[in-house]
C-alpha cells in the first residue's frame, strides 16, 4: 500500500481507458489478438453498460415488499441482472 501522497494523486488523477479486443483483453496484454477490431472504452460507454444493471437491481430491491419470498427472490434476481448485463 503506497499511502496518500501528491505523487499518487497525480498518477491516478486522469482516466486511462484501454482499447480491447472483442474478448475484453487490452491492447497491451499478451492475450490481445492482433488483427481484430478493437472496442474503444470511455466513461460514457462504461456508464451505458453499468447504469442499467444498477438501476435494475435497485428497482428490484425496492419492490421487495410485493414479493412472496423476498429472501429467495432478491439474491436470484440480483445475480441474474448482473450476469445478463456484463
């Protein structure tokens, strides 16, 4: 653990998004397949990917009062939402 310092703040201040291949391997990885099309990532694309899954999970948990078996349904629904959106 490096601790809190100005050097760490400067190193981590700006985002660093890597282009990935269709399998999600970054360009600098040894598993990156050259010659394949790359997927450019940005804050907007990551938000578009994860925002619906988070809001869906919250909508499901807010409706827990109307479920007949909430202890069983909420974990299954949460995991299903995460698996289908990632």
